[in-house]
């Protein structure tokens, strides 16, 4: 099984993803590691990515996910997956891939991004993240205002893992 932890930058995808993977004794991967250097450089410069920028990244993620499923690896993947079209590319097997949407207010996430250091995605791109976001309709919604431990417990209870 693959659990995709999705949401805008600053929602806590990596923090929650790592904690969830550790609690399940599963592997963790961060979709940010799949971005080509030119995407990272654009984001570091405060330039929003286009769909054309994201497509090779999404295709690489899709390939990785197919490989994980073929190898029967249980994985937690932190990935923004902001648009429905992105999620359609990623969810290659509905029964074996579960989406968890970390939902939070703009104000809370903006505050988190202001306090985050050593990450290429700053609060300057938060507006573009929220304007790009197409909230999913058939996904587990999790309130990010809770503590990470409560969030992980809520995910595990809801998904029964």
C-alpha cells in the first residue's frame, strides 16, 4: 500500500509522513526529492511552477509508485498533489493507494512557513499554492492544527493501518 500525504507547502506533509511511516514501520519518500534541479531553482527564486514544469516530475513519481507497488513495498509519500489531474496521474491503483489531505488555514500555514528554515519553498509562494489547490472530493481530510502525534493517530484510525 502507498499512502500519499498531500497538501500545500507548510501543511506538514514531510513531518507527518515520516512519523506515519515510522509508526507503521514503512518506508518514507518525499516527492520534493524527485524535482529536477531547474524546478528547485525556480522555486528558490520565488517563481511558481507551471503544469509543464511539473509533468516530468509527476511522471517520475508515477514510475516510482508503480515500481513500489510491483515490489509490494508499503510506502508513505509526501507530495503536494495540488490538482486533480496530478492525483489522477499518481493514483495508479485505487485500492492500493490512499490519499490523505492535510488541510489548514492560510494563516496557520503562512505562519509555519515563516518559521521554517533551510527549505527552498518559502511563504512567498504560498498564494500560488492555494490558488493552484483543487481540494479533493474523495480523500481523507485531516486538520493540521492538531499535534503531529494526534494527526498520525487520526490517519491510522481512519485508514485502519
